[in-house]
């Protein structure tokens, strides 16, 4: 068999291949018939008989191949497709004995058994996954409640403290715990979203900061978050971003002049780069983070920026701290 012939056979269906092979096997009879065609007219009956026998052999071979091989294979194909979504119908088809041979029936039974085993395994996996999700949801619910209790205790201590410095420290601690609680809620309460809505998170965060950072020195704190675009960020980036905003807002309040304060928070995405910025009058001029690198807030900001594989930069003229980091769309 030449390579071209083998390639042609591979492109045919099973019945076509078998029929081609059968025709090649009967080719000598076809040659005899052709030779007899060239014989004298008195040999016409023998020639017709030989040609008829050759054609009959081809027809019988085609019928045998179609009924014994092709039809059972087509039924097996239908059984495989059926067993993927309807095991009862596949089992009924297997019990109807439509394959007409022990070998094909054995193969079909193995296909159905394998499909049932895979379906049972998939059911077990789904049950285990549902149980794991339930346990995870319970753990997150308890963590959220614990964070809320801690935040409430810090708020009580801050309100009952006579020293303004100590009360301010309690307020800063409460702001950090509240930020973590908010991020935790946004990450785990909405399982349908593969990320955190930064615009909604910052809006909640600003409301909490305006309440927790208010003091006799700063009776009114306004945080403008209109510059935050509707961005979905990854859960891994949400926690450090929330802590960065909380710490920068706390620094702006502590370093700001007495009276009402206004802070502006901006966030925008350009391709895979996300920029977050906080602007306040207290940030004008000297770089507070450089001058107070040993302070807890400065260390927290440095740690969070490292976690985002970036660095906070200061704009002295605008009174602005900003950070740009890579965060692909979740």
C-alpha cells in the first residue's frame, strides 16, 4: 500500500475503510471478470456470472460490515453521549441488547459503568465543595463578628479616655480594625464577584473614617471619594490599599491644623496599572513619611506598599501621596 493510499484510507469513515479493504481483497475476482469481458461472445454467460458474483460479494460485504461493525459503533457513540447526562436512559439502552455481539455489549457496559462512577465521584465532590463553602462562610462570619467587637471596644475606650493623645491612639486603632472589617466583608459577603469593588469599599471606608477620626481638635472631617473610579481590584490588593488609605487619612488628621478638614481620595486604572492617591493640606511641603520613618504609621505604609511591590511617592506642591501598582483585572 502506497503512502497516498494509506492517507486516503485514514480520511474515510470506518465503513468506508473496511469497504475499501474488502474491495481490494476481492480485486482478483474483478480482474477475472474484466478478462472474461474481453473473451468471445460464447463466454458471455460465464462473464455475467463472474461479474454478478463479484458485485454480490461486494454488496454482502458492505451489508455485513454495516450491520456488524458500523451500526453497533454508532449506537455506542449514542450511548456515550446519553450516559453523560441521563444514566437511567443509558442503562435502559444497554439492557435492550441493541449491540448484537458480546464484545460490543461488554464495551458498552464498561462505558456505562465508567460514566456512573464519574457521575458519583462528581456528586461527592460537589457535596464536599458545598460543605467546605458552608464552613468557610461560618468562619468568615465569626471573624467579622470578632472584628466588630474589637472595633466597638476600642471606640468605648476612646470615648472614655480623658487624655486627647490616648483617645487619638484608640481612634487610630479603631480605624485600622474597621478598615480590615470592611475589606473582609467586601471580599467574602459577595461570592459572585471575583474581586472587590474599590469604589464601594472606599465609600464605606470614608464613612467610617469620618466618624472614628473626629475629635475636639477636628470637629468635622470630610473625605471626598468622587475621584475613585468604579474599579474591581483583586482581594490580595484590597487589604493593603485599605490600610494605606486608613493610615494616610489618620496622618492627615493628626498633622492637620485645628478645625474642619477636607481629604480627597482618588483611584484610577490605566491598563493593568492602578494608581491610588490621598490629597490633604497637611501633606503640603515636607514629606512626613521620610521625616518620620520610624513612626508606626510610616512603617505600616511602607509595609503595605512593599506588599503591593511599589513605593509611595510624595507631591509636595499638591499635598498628595500616591502609589501605582500592577493589579490585572480579576
